C-alpha cells in the first residue's frame, strides 16, 4: 500500500480544491486484504485501487457515495431552506422594517 497525492474537489459552498493524500492499493493487495480495504475506507476516507500502476477505482464509504449521488439543490431552494445554506442558522425572515427613501434635493 502506498500513499499518493491527488487533487480532489471537496463540495463546500466555496467549492475549494485541496490536495489530499489517499492510500493506493494494488489490485492483488486489495483482493487479498479486502476487509482491511473496506475498514480503511470507512475510517480513513477514500482508498484508490490501481491496476498496472494506473489509478483505476476508488473505494468510498456508503455515506459519502450517497452524498455525492444527491442532486444539487438550486440556489433558490438553498436560500429558501429553513435551516439556511449548509445548515447555517439564519435570522428570522420578514421582520425588517422598510423605510421610504428620502427625497433628493
């Protein structure tokens, strides 16, 4: 098992790219130690499986896979959500008083 540096996209509100270090398993090693591969994906994050030295597949935990498969919400739906964007609490809506603009001289 080796560690490989890959650029990955992390889904955040700012959609920032970060460098992450993921473990790489050769196919033969992944087959022989499959239980350990699964445990590592759950505890340490995605695991890469390579075939003839080329990254071929990634083993990810089910929760992360389901999150990646969700349809992205529209901006309108995101802003109208009661819990706010990314679960951030928002102040109560509709309580602001509106003022008429002052007349220009």
